[in-house]
């Protein structure tokens, strides 16, 4: 699940809550799985990966990662991302464009303390996406950290990112592919609403 606090009182966030509640009632699995696409300047490539969306607080959408990972490095150099949720239980996808930045260190600290010890052990032990000799070494590093580290102390190389959306597209799958596509785009301090053809 996604922890939602004081969500922004605007049309796209209200519509998001409507679909989210429908997906919850339909028992959507991995409801917090969100694909994040970013641009890597060095490789001149776009990359995508799924992360766990943990919070929506006001207009900030928040997840956590290793700050040394390729995605974090891409975020540092190119602040614009695209995000995608797909909930097959209600045949709906939500596409979002936003600007991304790190959360405060205090927010990351508070979240880290509340996590399961095993998750924290992995966050501490893993140099995310770096090459390693074997999966056995992954397990060995994990077990060593789990037994020998303070699992409530957040490492400086791990923490949160938050993105603030400026574009939403709500896609509803319909019969005969007469899909409904409703867009909200933030321009000149207001949300502009329009429909796209299927």
C-alpha cells in the first residue's frame, strides 16, 4: 500500500485517489509498484525500473533507493522523470511526468528507523547495481551486516527521492480498444484538462 497524507486537493490527485480506491477494493497486487524512467546523460539512454512508491504527501510522490545507484545518478543530472502505474485489476494505467529531487535527510532517517531490520541490512550491505562475483557473496554480505551492524542507523548513501508531478494521463481500457485517455497538465499555475484520442 501507499501511505497517503494530506494529498493535494486538485483534480488529478482527486482522480488518482478514485482509481486507487477502486484498485484496493479489487485487491490489486503490488499496488505501490511504479515504473520510473530517467535519462542517463553519459550513456545518452533512457532507462526504466520499478520501485516501491511509499508515500504521497501533499503533491510529493516518494520512494527510496541507494544514492550511488545508476538511477540516482541519472536523477542528479537530469531532474525530469516519467512514472507509470498499471493496475490490471481495474485495467487502468496512470502516466505521470514530474521533477525529482532528494527528500530531506531527516525524512529519510525517520523512514529508515521504521523499516524491517532485514530490509535495512540489505540497504546497508548492497552497492546497488555494482558487479559482484557471485550471488553467494550477496548473501554473505547481507548476513554479515545483519549480525554486525546497527540496523537503525541509515547509511548516507541510501535515502528518499520525491517527485512533484506536472502531467497526469489516466488511461482506462475499454471494449474494442475505445480506451479513455484523460490528461491534466500544469501550466501557468493551473491544471489544464483535456481528452486524447485512443
